[in-house]
C-alpha cells in the first residue's frame, strides 16, 4: 500500500482528493491542514486505518518536518495555500509566506525519497490573457499579484528541484474547480446559495467578464489517472473546462435551473485582480481523461443538491 501526503487536505480540492483516494483502498492517506480556511467536515469518513489527519502548518518547518520523518511517503500533493482572489489581496504578506511551505515540501520530499510531487498552481499565473485559449507552453505568465507570484515561484522551484536533484513533479494549473465541498466564498457556491434562498445575486462590474468552471469530479478523475499511470511527469497541465461563460450568464443559468425568483444586481466595478476573460486549453487534460466531462448544468445541480441539504434553517 502506497502512502500519499495531501497538504491542504481539509479544503475543497484536497478534501475531495483525499476522500477518493481513501475510497480507492490502495493508499494510506496522510492529510495535513492548519484549518485556517479548511474544515474537518471535508475529511474522509470511516476506516481510519486508511487515513489520518494532522493539524500542522506547512510553512512551519517544526510542524511539517516530523510528518516526513515518521512516515514513508511515496507521493505528495501540495495543495496548502491561501486561496481566493479577494482573500489573497487582503492578506498579501500571508500569501507570500506560502513560498516557505513550497520550499519545505520540496526539500523534505527530496531528502525522504518521495517519488513525485504534485503542485497546485493556478490559472491566476496567466493574468490578463494575451491569447485564448490559454496554452500551458506558449501563453506568458504575466500576473503580478502576490498569489500569482507565489504560484509562479512554486512552479520554478518544482522545475529547479527536478533539474538539480531529480525530484519528479507534475504541475496543475487549476481553473475554477467547483463542487459540493466548496465554500460560499466562491462564485458558483455563492450564487447557488442565494438562488436557493431567492435572494438577489450581486455581480461586480457589468457581468460580461468570462470564466470557465470545472466540476470537481473531472479534476479528481484526471488527477488520479495521472497518479496511477505515471502520466505528465515533469510537465504542466491546465485542469479546467473549455466552456467559456459570462458571469451574468452563469447567474441566469443557476436561477433558471433552480426555479429561483432571485434578481441579478450589478454593484461595484470589477475588483483589482479580477481578469476580464479566462479560458484554458485543456487538450492535455482531455488526453488523460479520454472521455466525457460533467456539463456545467449537471455540476450546478449536483452542487445545489448538496448545498440545499446543508442550508441553515431559519
């Protein structure tokens, strides 16, 4: 049985990945999270012989080094980070401190014989698009926001550790992954909750800014297939959807699907850091999945069903 470490494993993506790996039955999963934004509700349930949770901060060497020292770790998924555009803009120093966590994870992985590190980068590294779709190998990484700088530095560290020490990596540039475990800080979960409660849905700017949205199952399916088949070694992949939609269209789609009486309200201009357009090339991801992906409408309904069951009672 192989041992997998997931940092940030009490978050949306890390928790979803941990649950799936535990359900697979072939792995022992060590989940590390400092719970600054994560939640233990997102951890796997049941058979604790296949997983454990450690409350630790990857940015602290004293916290994270014993995790490597006492476990024979085969693979690391480094997902721990301050996430969310507005949260990262409000806490720029805290964001920059995540570089320490990246260095700790790579150094400890190199010294303890980890086979591969999977690093969670972000679509934010591209900044305002200079080409659509955004292609891993050709689109410049031009964002200067602290969050993007950290992700770009993390990618450079992965590549440097591979070049100097032979530590293999796979870099995922995630584009707006959503699903049942996502907090309402993020757009789809926020819009769904408001639609279910028939409250106004607020949109910054004119609503014509575009995004693509990837349902969490597609993200995890691609990730696990890459892990199992040793694919995308020392490579970078966009993980997302190629369907581009305006934020107004997204809100209206959610209202229609949920038979909501919510109204769309346009508020302040776009906030700093909100790009006007984003769409990835997902040719590499599609080659890995080799199959049908979850449609936006399907994903919204799956997410809405979960959120509805967990709405606070009046």
